[in-house]
C-alpha cells in the first residue's frame, strides 16, 4: 500500500519553554494530521514559529516585542510569505521504501505534484534529492536522484490524486486542531497565530476537510 503524509521538518530552539511540546528529533519529520495530541501540536507550532523567527529587512514591519513570547512569535505574525519546511512523504508499506522531502523544500511546493500528474516531473529539495515523474500511466518516485542505486516507488497515475486529497485533509485537520490549541495555550494571540499557520500551510483560515483541494484541474 502507498501512504502519503504531509510532514513538517522540526526546527527545535534550544531550551524552549514557552509552552508544552512533545519531544521531537531536531530536523526530523512530524506527520501533520488530526491524530496529534496537544504536545505534538505545540511542537508543530513551535517549529513553524522558529522557522520564521527572523527580523524583516525593511522598515514596514513593527519592531520585535521585548517579551519572550511576543518576540518568539514576531516573525510568524509579521512575515509574508511564511515558510513551512517539509513536504509530502510517501511510503510503500510493502517494501518499506520512503521518499521524504529534501533540504529547502516546503509544504507550499506540494502543488508541484499536479505537474507530475499532467505529464511532467518535480523535484523536492536536495541532500537527498527526491523526484517524481510520470512515465505513461505510472508515477515513478526516486528517493535520491543523485544516487545511482536509489530506491524507487511506483504507483498508477490514477492513485496519486486521491493520495494528494488525503494529504490535504490531514493538513486541514491539523489546522483545526491548531486553532483549538492556540485558543487554549496562546489566548492573547490565538486568532493571529491560527491565521499565520493557515498562511504558512497555504490553507484558508477556518478551513474544513473537503478532500477536493487541487491548484490545477480537478
């Protein structure tokens, strides 16, 4: 069976203690979805805020707040666009082969999978360098295009769009969880943080699962 999951690369600030977070491996991947517990949602919010925790390089943004919480959330709440490091992870459970996003890939690039359906190919980062390409009625996924002996996953073209729709439902369900989490753990910033998470994940704020997401033709 082929399984596709949206995953977030975990940026973990040293000594983080602004809210409870699950223990996660730095630069590992956290699958996003409706199954996460509060501490895992907290870890995902931490990683998204940390990954955007930079000072804007212009004078059109407000200064960073002095308080630790406001300062940590500053980039997430003021930067545009936002970046969610990660992507779509694909596993063939029959062989145990997994294609994971490489360095510098973002969840915003998941729309590139539709170019593969349309007959093209797409790369998803580097070190490793995963690629997806269409060969006739087959989608071939190469775990690392820079390795001559790279493992591969193959699946029928017809199976890819439902997998993408399922990954989108997972992201939407995560956003719904995160909205409840922010109301509980970050009440003074809840609406703005939830909106920022939606922007980072390229989802409409307040989205509900539909399974029909696609930037290209349905």
